[in-house]
C-alpha cells in the first residue's frame, strides 16, 4: 500500500447495486446442479482427449480378412477368420460354406492321415450347417460335394457313404445352377474318384472353358481339371492346369506340391524339386512351419537314391511336427533304403507300434535336435500312437517287418523274430495280403526268419521294398 499523505475517506458511499451479477451467479449455480444431476443418472460427460472408441468387428469384416489370408496362402489364419465370422453371424450359410471350402483345402497341408481326416470332419460339420441354413443355394451344395468327396478319399471305411453323399450334393448344385462352372468342376472331381473318367474329363473341360477369368473360383476349376488329367495319366497337361491355378492364386503352396508331384511322375526330379522348394520358401516367408514340402523333397531324393539328403529333409519335417507317426515312418523307410537297419527299427517302431516319450526323445535327440544335456533332452519327446494299418501306412508296416527280419539274428535283437512274424501276420490277414507285391515282400522276410531264427545259415540280403504298391492313392489328397 502506497502512502501519499492523502486523507483517508471513511464515508458511507459504496458500490452501486448491479442485479445482472446476481443473475449470472444463479445461472452458474443452476448449471452446476444440472451437471451433478447428469452424473447421478449416468450421463457422464467424457473428459477431453479420450481415445476414439474402436468399432465392433462385423462378420463381413472377418470374411474379407479370411479372403485376404487365403490369397496370401495362410489357410490357417483364413480358417480362424471365417470361424470368427460364423460366431458373429451364425445364420449366414455362405460363411459356413466358405469356411468348409478353406478347411477342405487346408487338409491338404496336414502331414498325417489322422490330422487330415480330423480337419475334413470339421469341414463336414460346417457344410452341413450351411446346407441346413440355406437348402436352395447351389454354391453351398457344390462345396458340400467337394467336402464329402475329399472325405471319402480320406475315410476308406466309409468311402461308399461319403461318395454317395457327394454325388447327391453336387447333382443338386447342378440342378439349381446348371451352368455354374464351380458345380460342373466339382461334379467332375466326384466322377473321377468313382473312376468315371470320360464323364469327369468332359465336365472338367467344360468348366475350365466357361469359368470367368476373374472369378473367385477359377482356382478351384483349374485345380480340378488338373486333378482329372493327373488321374488320366496326362501329367504334362495336368501341370498346365495347375500352373493356370497358380496364376489365379499364386500363394497356395499345395498347388506347387501338385505340380512337383506330376514332374516327379514324369521322371523329372529337378523340375519337381524346383516347385517343392518354392512351396517351402513361401511357407518360410509366411512363418508357416509346414512339413509337407520337406516330405515331398525327401521322397524325391529317396527316389533318386540320395538317402542322406532325403533323411535331412525328413528330419527337418520331424522338427516341425515331432509327434507325427507318419513322419517317423518315412524316416524309417529312408534309413532302411540306406541299409541303416538298426536305426530304421527304432524309428519304424514309433510309426507302427507307437513308442513312449523316452523312446521318441531318444530318436529326436539322435537325429533331429542337438540335445546337449539331460536338461535339454527333457524338452523333447512325447508318447507316439502307432498308425492303423491302411493304404498310407502299409509301406511302414512291411518295411518294419523286413528290418526286424534282417536283424533277427543279431546280438541284442532276440525279440526280432517274434516281432517280425507278428507284423507279417497282421499284414497278410488284412485286405492288403492279397496284393502280390506285398505278399512277395512278406515271403522274403519269412524266408530270412526261417534261416536266422531256427539255426540256419547266414542272413541273405533282403529284397528292396518298393516305394509304392498297387494300392491306389486317393486322388484328392495324395501323399506328396
């Protein structure tokens, strides 16, 4: 306070009364009460600078995501996206059918018979749901024909029931949409799996000629035409159609596997390996640990007599899927061909009879992983369930029996005589016992047993086992 010597005024004169100020105060008080009331009833005013709320995903957005994953070759993520879409819109028949289609193709990447069948069973559930929701959709019934046709190839015991269902479904699809190229193509695939080659060729060609270049299902049509030609033994023409399919969908690795298989049948291993390697590289870029390309590479080198390189590729596949009995079986066959009979016995046991976690751990640490210590080894190994005797596992059975027979006179393998005969008996009492090639292999093995297990002379060299038998491979999901 600055003092200037002026007299201090103490008069009673003050400020004038201003009613508008009271009015402003009343307005502010009422606004505060209003805000309090809004908070109390839940209409809270949000603070500034809160993040923008994220909109809820729709089934349509998941469908778009699934199509993008399918185009990129990531079928696993495509399946998951479609599954999310069906959860949000369970009444959408098209979504269920799209899911079933991708699951069917996804089964091609399953390295074991059981896993392939399990995925096809899931596809059947999805497509049956779609057909129940929309019984008049030709697309739904066409895909239903596809699913049941592949299921028939994977489920031998119920082949007739599944192929009948596939035929009925695709005929209904053609009735609903007579000129639909997809329905025509799937009808052709069902026909070829019933060995009706003339009809299959006619309809597959018609579908390929009529499908629009930019059609979403052109890849299906060209793939099926390739499958029909492959079954007719026209491998060069089949390759042309598979290549057309890759031009539409360049990231679907199973198409490159089919191209490689056909080149291998043409005795062109270098070309086959080119396409198998391309599939492996594409999976690696996508971060997909798929053993199928490496198994295809291994089989090619096996046919070339390059057993060491073949074994390396099987071991790479086993690293991706260390509890797959089918991969153990192929590794055992490679060891047998390389005359490493002792190793083939321990590996084939896991494929045929199954093995404990300790036994599988011993195989993995010896051939696949570098187990530097007991602590490292504990990370590997799990119980392996043996494969049921079928057309796919037959080669593992007779190779296992032959390896046991060859080693039956060796120290430490006293069990081999009885085990080999048990395996041979199981084969000969099955439907495969009537196959002359299989019968000759068993006869050779029993001759070895007669000499080594009953005090005979030295053990003769066993007859090499064939890589294939007369048992036909399923046309839709053949082994690579």
